[in-house]
C-alpha cells in the first residue's frame, strides 16, 4: 500500500459501511455485473479495493458512510499481512496515547514532510509514552506514516479510546481464534467475587487486558499484568492507557519467568491457557509455588491456580477460569483435596456456554489465601442456565455458609467432598437438593397450569370473516422507506455484546421474547433504541418481531431496526406484516430462501385502519405467547409428576379440578 487507495474491504465491511446486511452484499455481487472484482483475500472471504467499492455504491445511488476510523481500519487491513495486523494496531494504540497526552506536539510534527515525521515518530512515542518503550520493535515506513496520519484524523473526530476499541473489535472479529478474550460479564463477575475494588490487582495471563480494564472500572488502585504474547501485550497496554489506567505490564511467561516474584496482591484474576502441555512441568518440578502439590503434566491449569495463590496476601481473593473437567480429573484429586483441607478453595461455579447452543462453559474457581480462619463449607453452584443467580448465591454463602442455598446451588461440607474421587463438579452434588422441592412445587404448579389453561380458552382471538373480498391495494416496505414513512437501520456486524455498561438487545432476546441480555457501550455506529421502534430478526429459520415499549437499550448485531413515522405508519401494523414476510421464508422447504424486507408487501391503509389491524396483530401475538408459556408450564408439571411418583414423594390419586 502506498496511500489511501490501498485500503481493502471485505463483504462484512461493505455491509457495515452501506448500512445493510451481509445478504444484501452477496445479492449485489450476483445481480450486478459491474460489481468490483476482488483484489485479494480468498474465494471464501474476498477483499475489494475501497475506492472501487465507493465508486460502485455512488454509481448505483446506494448511500454509505466511510468515517475516518473506517478508512484507518481498511488501510491497516491493506497494509499488513494477517500475522502483522495485531502488531500494527498495537502500535497505532501507542500513537493514539501520545496524541491524547500531547496533541499540540503531534499537530506540529504532522505538518512536516514525511521524511521528517518518519525520523521523529519513534522519539515522540518513547518520550510521551514511556510505557511503550520496550514494546516498539518495528521502525516506521511510508505505509506506517499513511496509517499514522489517518489515525490522527480519526482521533480528531472521535476519542482515542473509541478509535482503538473500534480497531480491536474489528481485529478480534477477523482473528477470533488467535486470542482468548474473557466475556465482559465474566470479567466483571471475577472482579466482584475477588473483592478487587480498592486494592492491588494482578492478572498473570492478561491477554488484551479485559480483566484489568474491569478491575480499573471497579476501583482497583494498582494494576499489574504479564502476557507472553507480544502482540496481545501491545494491545493491552494501549487499551489500558487509553482508558486512563496506569498499569505495570511485563512481557514473558509467568510460570517460567515470573515478573512479579515475591510480590503480594489483594486480588488475582486469571483466564489461563487451557491444555497447554508445554507449560514447564520438567523445569519447575521443585518450584516453591506448588504448596498444594506438583501439578500433573496434563493439568497446567492447576499450576496457574497455585501461581495465583502464591501472589495473594493472606486473606486475599482469587478467581480463575478452569476447564470443567478440572473439577473431577483423577490426576488432580490430590491437589483438590489439599485446597479443600486448607480452606483455600471457596467456590466452584459452572458458567453458561458462550454459544447459542452450548450447554455449559468453563468453571469459575474462587479462592482465598489461607489466613488462619477455619472454613468448613464450599459453595458449589451450577449457573449454566441462569448466570444472574451467581452474585446472590455468593453473598448468601458468605453471610451464612451453613444456610441452604436457593436455586441450583449448595453449600457442601468439605468433609463430605474428601472421598476417593474429590469430585467438585457442581451438578453432581445438586441432584438431591433439586429433587427435594418436588412435593412443594407440584401443587402450586398444578394450580398455575389450571389457571393458564382457562386463560388460553378465554383469550382465543375472534376475527370477522369476509366473503370474497376485493384484493386490497398494497405497497412495499421499500416504497414506504423511500417516502420517509420508515427508516431501516442495522448495528455494526462486529459489535461486541459482552462488554460495556449499557443493555443490548440481542437476536436471542428477540427470539425468546425476553429483556436485553447483552451489554455494550455507546460508540461508533451504535444505535440507541426508542419506544415504538420495530426490531426484527433477518429472514431465516426463526420468525420473531418485537415492538419496543421502552427507551435506552442498544440494538444488537444481526437485528434489523424499523423506525416509523407514527403519524403515517403504525408500528404494530408494520410488525404484523414483517412477521408474515418472515413466516413465508421459514416455510420454504430448503431453508435457504432469503426474503428482502424491502420487497415485503403490506396493505395500503389510512393510519386509523392501520391501528385497528395493529391491535389485531397484537392480540394474536399475545395469544401465541400465552400458549407458549402454558406449554412450558405443562412440561414442568409433567416433569414434577414423573419425578415425584418415581421417588415416592407423590402417589396416585387426588381431587379433580380446582
């Protein structure tokens, strides 16, 4: 790349710039012979020259918005091989810190010719951002200067932190398998359970700094981290500095070359690499950190766990993510037993999986450095189905370790776990406690089911039939959009939904009819939802549309937003016809059909008539929801009945009716 014209874009980038879905871009590629030809990438993921794409969009009258930060990202993609992209972004992060700290110095240098800028850029970074001194291994070239100038332009429009977050999100979207990133809700949970607020915090495998950022937000007074991967270390340092956090970050292998040897911290958090067999087993045989036993070669996570404990002050807390199998592997039972006997292990919590179909994810182990206080119980909590119970369960356990836990958790006596297996898998210790409430739950569930069945009958919709009606006039959503009655928008495809402090409405939330479950930040491209907005899933195997009743949530990726002019188009009326269009797609036999919502038809009616139809659509949707809830209640009732009959808590007989 020799200038801005070297910037390249993938199909997802084109969709984001044009404000459409990926399917629309694929459709353009098939339909238009003059669509730009790829200039790189692969057949599965082609790359296009950004100027060619801009020209095509302009010729075809398709609006688009290429912001400075977009040009910066595309130029980075075009200038660097995939293996170099993370390092370049990290260096851009260091430059953004320098611009933020001394903007006038950069402005003065930016006015100089390229050779002068190139000769002075490294000195600028090292003098203004000393934290980056040891991380700068590449000297700037002409390509770098183009990118640096673009970064300076982007920082003038948006904050350096917002620009860098955007670059990191795009990078992780492209290289999701190269870095393990802790979901923000997990990071916040780990900080909460360790009590890191107001103390010294260490992350010995800090990656791109997610746990340290969460610690800073919670009030940790001193941040320290170590990371073996230089690329991740650059990203982490820049991210923390742009967030306004001072941090000590060392590059190196924490297990073999501990940068914080003999230092004690108030809290330690860690998401270590799983199943890394070359962790140094043979070199570290007699290491003093192995207080609870020599970690087996195949269980490096137990080495990381003891490394975390070795850095805790007495009474300090640690939270470490562990593979679920670590709770029951035969090779680790001696260490697990020693952790229990010493009182170091306080809780094992099974977390939900990260995918939409994943039943469970890793376990979260909560530890305390023994300080002479006796502990007779450990909390075992299965939160794979409901992560919202974790903090309440932990607080309840701390308040009274002997009290019975509500929900899928149990406070278990340590003596009861010290058998030949020392199995700490939460679900295996909750079977008995889950069966106990059958007697109490069966009667109320039957009463609720009886009332729900009556409600289904009472709310059965009744619509008037018409004989051979004349075909009504129709229009399309595309025509309404061109007339200004509705606008169609979409959030950035790579938007993160697991980090931030604002609620995000996700695809799964809309499909399940539940409140927002994601979290995000208001930033570049984010869309704040309003009361009366219509949100729909793209046409696929699932059909779901929601009319929002509150303001303030963010629109999640892959969802389509329809914002209506309420004087010209009723949102419930539009939602009904969107559902009809979705249903037409789900009925296709192959499952591969795609409906363009712009072509979806709806009746051409005055606003008063639209509102009548909208009320009817609402009535049908409410009835469907009632039927679904009744079906779920019936499933619970049947399960309770079978379980109660099987274990003797219920017996045949009883009164009919209520």
